[in-house]
C-alpha cells in the first residue's frame, strides 16, 4: 500500500522543527530515517498530516564524551554505530547490537533516536538503553528536559515524549575497562524484531550489575541487581523464573520458554568469560 | 496526483541532476518507476522487509519503498540502471549468470545492490556472513544457493586480484 497524503518540511534547527509540529494538534510527527514510521505509514497504521524531517539538523548528529559521560546524538544511524564511527564507550556492546538491527540497507538510514522514539518493545536500542540506564535528552517548546531511563517508555509504542518534543540524544555512563556485557536476542530469522531479548552489564568497578528482560509487549524489565543471576544462581533454579514472573511473563507459556532461554544464555555468556573482559 | 502538498525537489539520479514535482507521500521507488521510468527497481512488500527495491542513496544501499522521494532531495540516487558501466556490478552479473543465481529476476536488482555492498564492504566475508548479509533480500523462486555461490565467486576473484603483488599488477596494466 501507499502512505496517505501528508505535508513535509526539513528544517535546519530544533526550534524551527518544534514550531512546525506544535500547531498540528498532535497530527504532525517528527521523522528521521523513516525505517519504522515508513512501513507503518505504507500500511496506513500511521497517518500523520505532516512529517517534519529532522535529518537536516546538524546538532542532532553531535556526539561527545565529558568525563565518564557519553552523549550520542539522536540522528546517528545504526550503520555508523555498527562501523565503529562513533565512540560509544560501551566496550563494543552498541557496535554488536547495531549489526543485528534489521538489515544493512535499513541500518544505513534508520537512527538511534528514531528507534527509541518509536519505542517498539522488541527493538534493540530501547532494551540496550535500559541496560545502560541511559537518560533521554529532550527539547520542546518550553526548553530542554531530561527523562530518566525508567520513565521513558510507558508501554508499547508509547513514550514520555510530548507530540511537540524532540528526542535530541541519550546520555549514559561509559563502561569501565573491566566491564563485561552480553546481549542475547532470539528471533526466527536474522533482522526480524526479537521474540526475546536479554542483556547483562556487569561492571563491578562501577558497582553495576544490571540485566534487562526485553521484547515483552511492555517497557523493558530492568533487574537492577543481577548479581544473583550471574554469580549465585544455577541456571536451572527458580531464581530466573522469579524475574520472568515479575516481568509479567506467564509460566508455562511459549513466551516464558523463549525469554527464559534468552536470559539463561545471556547470563551464561558472562559466566563463560571467566573474569576476562569480552 | 492530488495537488495539496506537491513540492519540487532536485536530486541526482544516476549522475544526472533532475528537478521533479512530487507528493511528499511518494516513495523514492514509485518516483523512480513512475516519474523517471526507471523500472529496474522492483517493489515487493512495501514495508522494508523483502529487499527487492534496494537502491543506493548517497553511496549506500537503501530501501526505496519506505524512503520518501522528498527526503532524497539534495541526495544522489543510483538505481540498477546506473550500474551499467560499473565493473564490480558487471562482474556480479556475470557471476549470477554463471551460478544460476536468478530465475524470474524479480529480486535480482535488489540482490545485486546488496551483493555489491557485500563484496566491497566485507572483502573477507565467509559463506555464513554472506547469508547473514543476504537475510534482508528475499528470493522466492531460485533459492539462495546459487546467489551465495555467485557472491562467493566475486569475493574470491577480488581477493585473488588483491593478492597480486603491486609490481606484477603494474606490469599487466
């Protein structure tokens, strides 16, 4: 199918973009790569009356590190991250995740911020940013604000972003040189949206041992203290099941099986690193 | 075409600068086929999954069915027709023929775009990597064995040429 008719603009600054969307009464949408919104518009699941293309705004591609903090611009593409063109400070985690997003032709155009604002629970960045406990940097008609990781997603395809606010980037603490991570995604075909995602970040030097159960029709489920899963619990024990239950996954269901396998395997990858960084 | 939102865009298509009136909702795939008569770009799923519509935008493979033409204003677009004189693409075409990598040909323009990306970007790709990279291009009749073999053939040939010492290369030039 073809998208319904809409108006289009490609401004050069955020305030200009906000001024274009603000008067549309929620019927205008910001877009960057259009690799998620494009299909939804072709299927007419989304019918915005106006698209404001953010790709002309150079500031949204800015990335910087300040001490231990890393800031990544929203309009960085998945391919740029995959190719290591951006210093992510994640010891290869984001580079690894990027190469598994959809297909190269999609990664060439799709953006970090676009994926996060789209907030598909089965997408990669939304779960990765949860694992990194990232802050979301937002700007709107009344100025800039910061949204904490746990506040970003209210539900599937729903974020804390107001219709006239732009996600300008994300900020998180870089991983220490001894940090370890694992990322396990289950899908039937490479490039599909995941049926289950599990992420571990074990950064003892920073006192962080965090895990995420993702792709669960809801915001990512964060396990703030995952030490038990990595160091104490046998993968066969109910310790894993307790977290899956808390994440709202029904015991005995197919979903429970795939999420359990993802979580156990992601934990296993860290365990098998034997104290060596990945 | 309804008149409501029509805008004029300027972009480069296969090395020629063109100015065209487009509706914002027109995908670059439809723009190329309907307004530029470049029908080598095939449309399959129209949701970015099948890869048949893959073209190059600013030098990298892009899904033309989910990318609006208007978002390509100021960009350089290259379709399969724009690769007629491209040595790597011609080598791939010959390999696709030799390895029976196409039957109906519907997926072939997109396959060739992805194949060219693989052999130029990933010179050391093994068969598993080739298959992984091809996962975004669906073929429903030939099967992938011939396609993987064709790409393998070009990868190997490029590798062999790269291994020729510079002096010998210069001597034959």
